[in-house]
């Protein structure tokens, strides 16, 4: 029970707030779709940004790698000159070196370092570059041992305070002059004792970075370049600060600046590229400044979100107004429908009341007519019935007197003898008592009929009083006697009475007789129609009959069952049986009010029940159940309860 109450409460609450629920669902759906669309746009923009960063990084890395590779090729070409030419001051070498330095700004210098003693001031007396190569002895020895170009870590030019790297290319004496074009990239294996010297190249780091960045737009994107093979303290090579558009090679200045957040590229490399500088590996990385990650970068996703939110709010407000307007229309329509139904119900009840009043008036008139006829017939029949006994006595006395005359006057006159012969006195003396007896029986029958008519004429009585139910049933059967007799179209309808001993029942006798009349008349109509449809053989095998059974149901009810062996009724007909104006009879033979009025008489007037049990082909049974005593004893007008309440 509690679950049902909770369910009903939840249902009524949801129905009451259905407008807000629909609007809320619309709002949530719209905002959800807007968020999804904005997320899709954001992902697209973010991937586009990553792809853009990757393209920039690839371009910068390619440019630096190309610039470094070009410088190394020049150093190799210079090494080829130095290997075949004696003397570094020849005009051809100076022209070549000058032209190379002019065309490659990132190449600071190219010099020849001949091999001399192992003194600490290695080569410083032979070249005037302001360089101390003592710290690079390890790189020189490594290059000579591996016989390949060797690059150093970050160096600082003391004269110009510029960060740079040194590139050493070992030159061996076995290389023939005039064969520079065939000089291999990696020098052939030579003995260290054949080392002639080194070709030195000085690469400016800031110039390399500047050359790679001059055609690349880096708005709010920093560039960080470091030597992956150097010790941790010497890894830094260069830093490009996008905000000031300057290239910083001084680590002390770089440490005071914000590096920026790590960027991510679609390839998952954190926007990092590895540059191969001969024996060294440089790491190039993009760093994003706080100004780069701004809402303006994602204006498309923000626009989608704002437009979706606005459209959702507009749609929600429109839906709310539409639902409010619809609710008003539904309320007005419901009110009009309720009024229309109320008027229709009132009209229907008025029609029912009118029909019931007409029916009651007819039955009342019939009762008055029957009562009047019974009264008029009762007086003369009372005279006849009351005097038959005396007439019989008088006739007997007269016949006794005639017998005495015949005994004492044996020879009566011829006139008397002739008259006695004409009247056949012997036959008259025998037949006249029988005639008077038949008249007495007929008079008694008429008295019974008059009594039944007077009993049925209780229709005009409105007082509730105890009556004998059996007398009402018998009087109704007497009224319908002519319809029960055999006709040319059908045999007689048999009445089977199964009466139990019943006490007097407190009821409206006339109205109860009307119920019996309606049910019995309908049963007779059904049997007559059924008899025509089934044929004479079936009628002879199963004669038509109506059974009336009464039963006392303790402690305070009586049951009257009226059944027939007619065609029965289908379920859809049974459902409409007690509805006003419903009838299965042809037009003109039924009003559809008999059973409806009977139902109201039993249920509303007598607080009982009227049921119908029927199966097609097995007949129909009406069961009337009413209490022995009624709570209301005063007279009640025959008007529907619904009509009384409506009035």
C-alpha cells in the first residue's frame, strides 16, 4: 500500500512538473550537444595548433641542419685545399675562404692548424684568432685517432664574446695534390704519425639559430637549443625569446628568463628534434609562452560553445512558452470538455428521467386501469359468487318439493305431465346442480383473477411495506398468461416454479412487480425469436421453459432467479445490457429502458444486486438479490440519484 502511495505521489509530482522536466531535459541536451561540439572544435584546433608547431619545428630543424651541413662541406673543401697546397697564405685559399665566410654568416672563421710539438700553447703562435685551443686537445686527439671531423661543445670567443663551436678536420700527408674533387667525406685510414694538421672551422651558434628563424613566424613560441652530449652544466647552446625577438647564448641571462611550457606535437615527440652535428647531438625544442595559450587560439570552439548555449537557451525559453501556452489550451479544452460531458450527462439523465417518468406513468395508468377493472368486476362477481350457494340450496329445496308432489299425486293432470316431459325433469334435476357447481368454480376463478389484478395494481403504491414476493410473481405471470399460451407459430411456454419458504420482504411492491414484468417479458421475447430460428424439430426436442426459483439467503436476504433455455447472449451484449436505450430488439419493439429501470429499482431503491449470467446457446439467468429489511422506510420518488444530485 505504501509503495502504491509512493508511486502515485511520484507520478502526480512528475505530471505536475512535466513542463519543467521537459525544459530541463531540453536545456541539458542542448548544453551537452554544445559542449560536445565545442570539444570537437577544440580538439580540431588543438591538433591544428600541434600540427602548426610541428611544421615550424621541422622547418627550424631542417634549416639549422642544412646550414650546419653547408658549413661542414665548406670546411671539408678547405681541408682539401690545405691537404694539397703548401702554405696557407696563398691567394687561392684566401679567396676561397673569404667567399665562403661571406656567403655563410654562421661560419665565423676557417683556419689551418699545422701539427707541431706537444707544447701546452698548442698552435697559438701560428694563428691569430684570439683562441686558446688548450682545452680542445682532447677533441684534436680524438679527431686524429678516429680520422673524422670532430665538433666541440659550446665555446666562447674571447674577442667578440660570442658563443660558438669548433669543428676540427684532420689532414694527413698522403692525400695527393690536385685530387680535391675525389676527397671522401670520411678520411681514409691513416697512421697518426702521418698527421699533417687540422682544418679548423668556427661556427657561431646565434647566427645558426638566427638564420633558421628569419623566415619562421614564432609568435609567443620560444626556441631552446642544447647539446645533448655535453655535461649538464654545458648543455645550453642558445635560447630564442619570442617576446623580445632576441637570441640569447649567455646562460646567465637565460637562467633569469621563463622557458615556457613544453609543447606537444602530433608525433608525440614533445616538439623536440635531434640534430646530428657530426659526432655530437643537438636537441631543438619549442617552448610555449603563457601568451600563446589564450582563448583567442580557440575562438572556434568558444564560438561553437557560446552559439550552442544561446540557441539552447532560446529553444528552452521557446519550449517553456510553448508548453505554457499548450497547458492553457489543454486546461481550457479540459474545462470545455468537462462542461460538455456534464451537459451531455445531464441531458442523458434528463432523457432517462423523462423516459422513466413516462414508463412509471404508463405502469401507474396500467395499475389504475387494472385496479379499476378489478374493482368494477369485483362487485358483480361478488354478487354472483355470494348467491350461488343460496341458489344451490333453493334449487335443492325446489327439487325436493317436486319429488313430494310426484309421490303424493300419482296421476297429475295431462298439462303437467306434458310439461314435465318437455322439460325433461329427470335430466334437469341431475344437470342443474352440476351447472351451479360449474358456475361456482368459474366465479371462484374470476375472484382469483380479480385478486391477482388487485395485487399487480400495487404499482401506484409508493409506500414501502412487507409483502409476499410469490404473490407479486404470480400476479405478473397472470398478466402475461396470454403470451405464455400456445399460438399458431409456437407451442406453449412452460413455467417451472421452484418456490422456497420466504418471509415477508420489505420493499416497494409495485416497482418490484415491474422488475418481474420486464425480465419475464424479455425472456418470452427471446424464446419466441429463438423458436422461429431453430425450427420445429429442435423446439419439440427442447420445449421452451422459464424457471423461477426463490431462495432465502440467511441471515437477511432473499434471492429470485429467473432463467430461460433461450439463445443466450454474447459477452459484448452482456456488458451493455443495463445501459439506457440499449436493446437488441428490432426497431419499434423495444425502448431499451426496461432493464435499465429494473437495475435502478433493485440497486438504488432496494440496495440489492441484479446480475445476468448468460452463455450463447445455453440460455440466460437473471439473479435478483434484495435485503429483507430496508434502512429507509419513507416514500422515495422514482428519480435517478444522479439526477437528484444534479438538480
